[in-house]
C-alpha cells in the first residue's frame, strides 16, 4: 500500500469494520489529531464497497458484523485484493478485551485460518497499528507524530454520520 515516498509520510488509512464504534475511542482521538485516516463501517457489504474506491493501509475487523462474520470478510478482502506481499493492506481480527488463555489462542487460530495477518485486542493503540502495518522504526515517528495542524479525518456511513450530527446538536442545544 505504500508505493511512493509521499504516501509513506501521509497518515495511514485505517478501516474499522465493527458495529460497535464506541470501542474505538482511542483511535478516533488519534484521527482527530490527524495521525491516522479512520473510516468506520458496520457491515461487510459497506466495507467491500469502500475497498473498491479507497487505498487502505490496515483493516480492523470485528468477528461479528451486521451482515456476515468478520472471518468471511477477511477472506473476501484477501480474494479481492490478492496477496500482494508488502504492497497489500494488513488485516487484523479484533478480539474482545477480556479474551485470554485458551480463548485467545482459539481466536488467533481462527484469525490465521481466515487469512488475517494478526489478532488485535482492545484497547487498540497507535503502537498496535505500527506493528500491524510494519512500519520501520525510523518512519514511525514521522507518520504517527502529532501533526498539529493536520486535518482530522474520520468518515462514517451517511446514516451513522447523520445520527452523530443529530446527537451533537441535541447535546449542544
């Protein structure tokens, strides 16, 4: 996904496919600071549509989506984009924060069998994304540095975006 130097220094593009947006507060805060481009989708179908028009560095996929399993979405993304080695987006299945021991081992095995590159647990941090994307240490500080005046970038599906705006208006009014 990072074919040229200009893109290397841009904020990584991350897609979260999970109907529970509220569990990604730390990543949303990083997006507001301009450290990452963050896109939320709740269904596999919406994620596939987005994959057709957006170059993505990392996919974070919940095991249970609105319309399919996260493992099925991983397989669809891998089939659609192939395994282009270092140029392909990294895909991680997101495990529950309380997954431990045998439960975590089974979740890791399921993620690998589905074709995911990793299993990540909540709370997800920028360091987790660094490791998933595989940025060299010297590039991490450039890419994930506080951009200060950088434009915050979070996208939501139209219905969810309208709901967020409505809630904000109600809270302010």
